[in-house]
């Protein structure tokens, strides 16, 4: 799917969609902003783009309305066609079937799924496992080409009810339940993953392991050897805050650091 062994998936945090509390832009304006960010990422050499309705606070639990599905489909299709890059989507919170529907309809390549295996308690309440219903739905609509990347011990959540199940065992279960990749994060947005968590996941799981929060141009080198890809959002924004505009210079700095590490790694292999 990617032009890099360890791809950078650059995040577009889609502005608040119609009907959500913070909504203040038309869909045309939301689309235009997403396209502008996609152009920055493509120019800087990002390998893929992820889209997420992160401004739709507070999030619904386990499903969203047709207006959100329609809005995300419109914006995602525009970004996919304009960028020419692999693209994926997450629809918060835990609206995995809706994300799959959008991905299939507009030709996206993957979805990011929360609550794929085991249950956890999120800001929105109890999030139940979705693997069985999601993969059946994917089969039903003929969307088998759309990969499912599953968060393990997801950020912004309590995992007390699965405290006796380690992150490695959780990742192993994602593989057993036919997930396509696992995502390891810190405890909150912008918080880097714990190296011990990454190591444990790699020991228990043969799927690609992507890091989904807190990776920066400064700490990338420490994570590079042990990860298979990086989902980057907050660092690319002004002052490193997720809700701000994309800062082209921060994107360029990160991609330069990634290219340098990739070249060094290739030289070592040869």
C-alpha cells in the first residue's frame, strides 16, 4: 500500500460537522480546509492520510447519524482524489461500521477501529468489542479490501475491566480476530507510547504495529527501529496542539527526520 517501509500517516482532523455542538462551517468550507491540509502533507512527502471527525465533541458512543456519514464521505472522497495517496478514516466514537461504509463507498484503504477486541470504558461510556459485527458487515458490503487497524488499550480510556489482560495479549487477540494491524498509543492525545508496551505487542503479535500518538521529530529516532509505521497528528499542528492549523514547517521537519532515518537504516541493511 505504501511507498515506505515505515509509512507516515498524516492526520486531518476534520472540522466540526453539521449538527455537532461546535459546528460553524459549511461542508464546502470544511472540505476546502481538509484539501489545503492534504496538499501540505503531500508536498512534504507524507505516505498516507488519515481523516477523523475529532472536532465533533462530545462524541456519540458506538454510532453516528447519517449527516456525519455523509459529511465524512464527501470530505474523504475529495481528499483521496486530490492527494492520490492511501487514505483511511476513523469516525468517533467507535462508529466502526459507519467508517467501513464510508471507506468502501469512496475508495479509502483502511479504517482505524476502537473497541475491536475486549471492552473498555471511554469518555463516552462503555465501548464493547466490535470485531464480530464489523467484519461481518465488511463481508456483507463487499469491502474486504478495506483494512482494519485496531487500537489496543486505547488512549483516553480506562482499562480496569481488562487489567488482567496485558497489551500484548490484547494485540494477539486482534490478530486472532482477523484484524490487519494494531495501533499503540500513549494514555492521551499527544502522549507518546511506552517503549515497553511496543515491545510487548511485538512479542505477541505478527501484525504491523503502528504508533498512534505522541511521535515527534525529536523522539522519532527512538521509536523508529521497533515500529512499522507512524500516525501523526498533533505534532504537525501549530505549537503541537491537535486543534490548531497544520504547520508546514513542522511537517517538513518531521519528514526530513524520517527520511534521514530511513536512509541510515537502508545503508545498514546493505
